[in-house]
C-alpha cells in the first residue's frame, strides 16, 4: 500500500512536467514565439568543453520549446489579477481605474523624487552638451534636446494610494534648470502633456508610452520651438486632425503579462484631414548605429525645398512621433539611439539635430559620442 501511495504521489508530481512534453511531441501547444524561432538544443559535446554555456543554452531551448508555456503563464497571471488583485510582475504597477504603470529603469523613483543627479555629474554633462551645441553651431546646425515625461508624471493620480512622493522636485527639474542655465536649447514636455490630457487621454492605460494624441501634442510643441530658428516651417496644428477611438488589444505593459487580449482599450488615433506628404526615402550609405531588429533607422522626405533637414537621436517614444514630425522636414532621419554620432552628422548635413529621450532615459542623452568627442 505504501509503495502504491508513493507511486501515485510521484505520478502527481511529475504529471505537470510530463504531459505537456508528451503533447509537444504531437506538435501541440508550442507557443507562438517558439513556433517562429525555436531555440536550438545545444550539442552534448558542449557540456564537456563549456558546461556553463551548455546549461544556459539548454535552459533557453527548454523554455522556447516547452509546450503550453505561454498559456500556463497567461492563466497564472489572470488568476493573480482576478483572485488576489495584484500585479503578476514586479516591474508593473496596477493602478486605479485600469491604469498600469512601468516599474523599472527608475521610473517610480523619478516620480517619487527619490533619485537625484549629483551636482558635479550634472555640471559635467551640461558641459558636454555645450560642446556639442558649439560644435554643431560652427557647422551651421541648430540643436534641441527634448524630454518626454513618464506616464507616472502625467497620470500620477491613478497610481495606488499607498505610493507617496519623497520630495516634489525630481531629476527632470534638476536637468531642466541646469540646461536652461547652461544655454542649451531644451524643451520639457511636461506642461504640454498636462494640457493635452485635459483635452483627451494622452497616454495608453496599458502601455508605457503616449498615444497618437499625446504624440501629436508633443510634436506640435517641438515644431513650435523649432520655428524660432526656422520661421518658414509651418505650424503643426492639431486641429488638422480628427481624433478617432479604436478598440485595440492592450499595449506593451499588457503584452509583458501576455494579457493583450484580456486587457483591451480604446486607443486614440489622430486621422489627418489631408493625406500626409512625407514618404520613405532611400537609405543613406552609412551604417545604421542601432542596427537591431525593430530599431532600424527610418528616413522620410517631403518634396518641399523650403523645409529644413533634421537628424533625430531618439527612443521608443519617437515611434509614435515620426508620422507627425516627418511632415515638417524636407528630409528627416530617425536613429534609435541616444549616442551622438558626429560622423553621421557630417554625412547627413542636417539643419538641426534633435535629441529626444523619455524621462526615464534622461540620463542617456549624456552617453559618450559614437567615435569619441564631441
């Protein structure tokens, strides 16, 4: 009897591991990511020459090929939300009224005012941008630094009531003050986003980014700032667009939980009254500094020689902005990197270089230049 009980207990313990593998042999239950590009199993000989590499690659291949993996994770995440009402991931904060917030890369610490720039670090980095400004100006090129606020900064009222600010001033307050005092052309989009949200929702509830309305409002402010240097550039008027609500699967935060379809939302799309003029332009001959899947450079052109040429160093917030910004430049090149690249500037010969960074990446604009100074 004891032996039978032991066999039953072992079977119950092993069943959750064995039955998915059995179904996997029948070609059932392999999750989409693995079906597209399943991780290859490492050769057994690697275990002899480099056991650590073999173990790492084996674990990756096992995860990629484990049947029903995504379904099981999705089910567990749904249970944690429905039963315990908690976020399934430490990198996500479940806010009020179906709002979700990113909880990584110091985004929460920035909202709380818990992290600060060291004064000397800030002074050194402002000096770096002064050198870049002067280097560009010597070549007749304008410069602008743009910071897009985190979603918490704009919609902090939807954070859990248990969260409290440590101080009202933040790293972005420090940066904005230092840039202004250092004479760096700088655009802080916090006031713009606060005005935009009074009109309609400006950020996704289930994504860490602004939606098309938020992007259009921000781009309108960028263009207005640039018109101080390029007065022939037409304004980017939000009134030339119609806002349309469109039910879509959830954004990147929902995708992190594998719950895009379970957390849909009414996304805001901005539809132009007249067709956009910008079109894809041939890629330049120089190497893309990012050169990563999903982060390829984007090159746009408008057939209007009265418009300036622009080079953007940007992050993921720039993706929603490109369709709007490209309308106001004869040629615009968007590079998904924060590292300034003098070689690309010399090759492109733009009229303006724009550094765009999300608030959580504001420190990244001080990254060393590609190929050294400036």
